[in-house]
C-alpha cells in the first residue's frame, strides 16, 4: 500500500464541533496532522463536502479550520483546506506535545 499522506498522523482524542451549510454535529478526532484529520461525528457528511471544524486542543485552547471530506468509511477523513497561521502554530504545538507524551509513556512502560 502506498502512503499518500504528506504529514505523519498522531493519535489524538480531541473534542470537535462540525458545521456545514446543511449539517452540524459534535464528535472526536481519532488522529490528526498539519494536513488532515480522521474523526467521528454525529453530523451527516459526504465526500467532497467542505465544513468548518472547531477542535478543542485542551480546556483553554481551540482552533478552527476548513476541511474537505475525502473519505467517509467508518469515520470521516478530511484534508485541511484552510487554517490561520496562528491556529496552525497551535495545532503544531499540540501535536508535538501529544507525540512527546506517547514516546514518554512508551519508554516508561518498557
């Protein structure tokens, strides 16, 4: 299988809110990168649909991005189409912290 992702995905379970023209809902991320995310939601979404996703990175920090749904099997895979520079920086930091936590927990359990 050929890996087509531009960025490595990190497993994260962040709460999200999804809003589109004719749908909205809540859910959770499964994994994320600076280019895309995989998430579950109660919103009814379709392939190629553009929606806004608000992601709560922690209790004090959330970001918002526009994503395009690229796959809808079992969960929604989405490519980030727009994110502000400030929110991209926040996402980058949160992903770095999640990766460090995963490495630390893996090292301490061995």
